C-alpha cells in the first residue's frame, strides 16, 4: 500500500471517530437535560454511556457538574478528531512543511493536553463524589485516559516543533536558491 492510500484510510477512520464522538457527546447532553428537567428515574430506560440516574435523583447540582465535565471531555475529543480530519485534508506529501499543517499539528497538541487536564479534573471530582458515598458506576472507564492524552500531547508538540523547524529550513533554502 502506498502512503497516500494509508493516509486516506486514516482519514476515513478519523471521520468515523469524529462522528462517533459527536454522537457520544450528543447523548451525554441529552441525558443531562433529561435528567435535570424531565425524570431522573427515566434515565435508566435510555441508552446510556454511563448511568448516573442515582446521582441525578440525590444531588442534581453534583449531577450537573459531573455531566458538564464529561460533556466537555467528550466534546474536546470530538474536536481533536475534527482537527485530525482537517490535517489529512491539508497535508501535501510533496510539500508537507506548510504553515497551515504546522498550526494544525500544534492545535492538535494543545487540544490533547486540554483533554488530559480536563480528564484529571473530572477524575478527581468523581473520586471526591465517591468519597461522599455517591454511587458512580463505570466512571473510571470514562475518564481514565488522562495520562495517555498528556503523553500524546507531548509527542505531538515535539512533532509540531519539528514541522516548525522544517518550515524555517525550507524558507531558508528557498531564499538561497
């Protein structure tokens, strides 16, 4: 397989991940609104990524806070894959070192870092709720990837710096010719 075919396959996979994360974020938003304004008991009947109906009944403020954090994490993950699809659209293998590509890679790095930090905040908040005696099923599965996103952000940041230096070298080369 050629590099161009591999990039096309990765682009399709990034679009699939983006759409899936948009659906996940939308589901979380719907569950938040339904749990707050309709019936927390009815949350058990819906397709849920995470069932927080007990928390919605016992403490709506904590439910709103936790769900908001989960929505932001999921939304940022969707945005990360949106940026990835933009990167695949903009990259040109004959001339990969462009300002647009460099900025996209740097933005992907920042977004991954934001996801990692927000995941840590969400995880600590969930642990505080657990210590209060509130029941949060499967919460660790949902926010347990903070270290991976921070590590990913560091690697992508290094790649962004390499791209930035590549642009500088390319510009110097263009001036000397």
